[in-house]
C-alpha cells in the first residue's frame, strides 16, 4: 500500500485543543503522559487510505478530528460503504488486538488529524495497564453492538426506498422535531448507493421521486427535509417484525445529492 500524502503536527495529547472526556483522551496520569509520547499525530488530506482490507495493520489510527469512510468490496466487485467514522473512532483496533488482517478499507473523506500508535506499543499499553485495557474492551464491545444493529437494519429493509429513508432519518434522529431539518450535501449518488447497497441510477431516481413528492428539497448546498413524519412512514412500513426492534444507525452520515 502506498504511503498517502500527509502533514506532520505537534505530537502532544496533553495540551491538545481537541481533547475530550472520552476513552483515550481521558486516561489518568501518568498513563496519559505515556500515551501522549507514543506514536505521532498527523494531518491526512481527503482520499488518503489509512487501512486496506486483507492487510495486517501496522497499528491503530485514532481519529482526533475529521471523518473517514469504512468500506468493503463484495464478491461481484461492488464497493459497499458500511459507515462513516467520525471523531474519536479507533480504526484498526479489532485487527490489532486479534492479530488478524483488517476486514475493511478506511479512506479519509476530509482533512483528518490522526493519532497513530504502532501495534507493539499499543499492545504493551493495554497489556500492562488496566485503564487502557478497559478503554479498549469498551470500544470493542461498542463496535460489536453497533455492527449488529447495522446488520439488522440492512437485512430487514426490503427496498432501496426504505433504506434511503432510514439513512435520512438516522442523520436527523437527534434534531428537534418542530422545525425543518437541513443536511449538507457533499457525497455523490454513487457513494450513497454504496451506503445502501443499491445502484447509482436507483439512488438518482429515488431522490428525484422524493423531491417531486416534497419530502426533500435543495437550497444551495443544503438538503432540506420538511416532513420527517412522511419519511418515517416510508422507513417503518416494512421494518417492524413481532418482538423485534431495529437499532439506530451507529454513525449519521451526511446525505449526498450531487451526481
């Protein structure tokens, strides 16, 4: 795998302006100082490949800022985008811990600040410190749970229309219900097709249908969703099964409308 173009940044987690109250940002001292000294911080541009499916990762990539897409290639050669990983995702974690190959390809969508920690250093850290081990176990458990929900959601959706409606609703699920919802448009129809396991032509047709029915509209670079209830009706008309509840999507990606 070729080394992507990247830009070095100061290697200091202790005084980082992006630091938050979460897993590897909130380790107790002196563990935090030890973790800060590990690896290096790097700025990667958009379209840089951090991990490639089938290869053994050199270490873990912690996304301090920026988003990446996690994808796999199906047997027919089609690319499927599993999810969009946001800030604080630890990429390559399961492969590093298990000692296996990476099951997914990870590509940056935008400028990302990444904390890279080499495999051996990371394994020593979680082997000798219970706080780091617990943080690692928590993230792995969260990854398994959300992956199960994602598979449930995909398998129980019977049409591309339903999948597209669910994708829209997953993005706006945390927004207020008494106002129009606005989503930046930045992905292509091909990319959204990869997100829902459909074709570009189908996505183009479905989005046109939604615009014609006033379920969505475009205002410059923004996608406006004026009728959440109508989208919910589309998403739930075939999704319910006795005794089953479909979990919400793990990551709420931005919805594309640019061909």
